[in-house]
C-alpha cells in the first residue's frame, strides 16, 4: 500500500518466485547451508541468552521452521494482496479527503476492510505447509523424542509416514499405526480449516 510502483515491481516477483522453488531444493539448502550458519550463529557470545543456544547440530526444529515459514510467504503474500486490492477505492479516497495520512488510512480503513481476506491468507499459508514432507524429512533431524527446546531435532508425522510406509508389512500393527498417524494429521487439517471458515465468516459479518 505504501511502496512505489517501482518497488512493487521488484518485490512482488521476487516473493512469488519463492513458490516456484521445489521443496527438495529448499531442503537441500537447509541441510548444506542454513544448518551450518545456524550452528555458527548460535555460538556467538551475544546470542547465548536465547534458550537452546548454542546448538549442537544444524538439523533441528528451528531450521525446519524457518524453511516452512519461507515456503508459506508467497501464498500469504499473494492472497493478502488480493484482499487489499479488493477494498473499494472510494474508501481510501474518502479517508484521504478527510485529512487522514496514507499510513493512517492503511491501518484504519484498508486493513480493517480486508481483515477477513488477510486472515484467510494466513490460514491458507499454514495449510500450504502443514502437510509438507520433504523439508521436514531431511531438515528436522529425525529424532523420535519429545524436544526440550526449539532447537532440538524432531520427527514429524508426515516424515514418519513418508519414511516408514515402504518398510512395513501390510496389515501389521506398525502399518496400522502409520495409518493412525495419517488420520490424526487429517483431523488436524480438518479442524484447522473449520476454524478458518468460522473466523473468516465472523470477521466478514463484522
């Protein structure tokens, strides 16, 4: 809303280009580059106050979370931009005509009008990554244990299903356990979508 047309033409294509990057490429980047730098940065003396720092290894929950957040940005950005563009221009023009600044108009007029679309964009961004497999499989560390800090290695539900399905005997307890994990993941997605619909509907009426 505030950027100049030149800035918009630079920033928007860069953010949307992120969506074209395959997840396996991001996972490889997390293993080879990001994990290494996270370990180096966590050993800096002035960051020692952060819980979980310094880190012993770069393949952990923090690394996977950064990459998943990076993957969610294009979806959130594009849908939120559409929501902002759908706000009638007459609202903005009326606010500016009454003497409001451009920044005040954005936060007091445009954003409240587009809040339902922005919330939907955020929730759809979460939906984009909740079932992501490749990144967490390679980057999260793969340790089956409850993490004590946010920098510990973890194993995700999608990672377990992808890694172990091909190794189990059909009909065994292990096989059924993997299907139960998938059912739990499906239930979480279903509940999240239901909550998203209710929240969007509530803000739309408001």
